[in-house]
């Protein structure tokens, strides 16, 4: 939940881009937010993402791709044009032991109260 909306990750093989489903609790409307910043959904599940609140209650996206965790932030200019800006990249190989012969890291959850990502 970010602001007054609930968000779910949408990623289906064959989709051109990843997306988020938004349900606005005030207006009771559904919307799909495309995420061209993330590219195509992966076939092997190596790319996962979830909507998260960022500075000031704005919408952000955490993306786990290979061994990198990236934080994207949605920017809306004064004309209402939406863009996504890469705020931060964390190389997980520098923090965790990752055996590339086995399954890579997975994003298991996010705790917004403490800004903690469970990998």
C-alpha cells in the first residue's frame, strides 16, 4: 500500500514490459501502470519487483535483477508526464555470498515500517 492505493506486481511471459496493478481505495478504480524502466519480464524468474513507498509517500519500485537490487522512483512533472528515475543500485554480491551455480537471490518480502528488504 502506498498512499491510498493498493499495488500488485504484474509480470507475464510475453508482455512487452512489467507493470503494476493499482487499486485506488478512494475512487474504487483499477489502473495498470507500465514500467518501461524494468524492461521485459524474464522467463526464468530472475527479475522480480514490488511497489514500495519512497520519500514523502511517493510510489517507487524495488527490482531484483540477477544480483542487483535497484530502487526506481516515479516522477511526475508539472505537465503530468510520468517518468521513472533510477535512485539507487545495490550490488548484492558485495554483501552476500552468492553461488552462481545454484539458484540466485530472491526477494521474499519488504517491511515498510523499517525499510527492510528480505532477500
